[in-house]
């Protein structure tokens, strides 16, 4: 399992190789803010559709009470 931001996901999706990340990590976790960046703000990019289909990527809600 790994927690990541959007950059590696965007880049691997752009070259149609999300399978590499799945093989390396089996499960990837992203915060809701990353999901928003990838799928809502980036919905005009073809990689957004590939990311939607990636069932090994899970979204978590981060609650930061320290702010």
C-alpha cells in the first residue's frame, strides 16, 4: 500500500501504464483532494477515464483537526 498525490497517477495514466503501479503496490490510497484534482478538474483529459477504472486506487477522507 502507498499513499500518493496526483502527479505519478497522471503520468502513468497518460502513458497507459497504471498496471505498473498496481503490480508494485497492489493498492494505492489517495486523499479526496487528489481525487477531485484527477477526476473533476482533470476530467477533460483522457487519463481521467483510465483513473476512474483503476479499482486498486482507494480514496480516503483526511480529517485534520490541527488546523
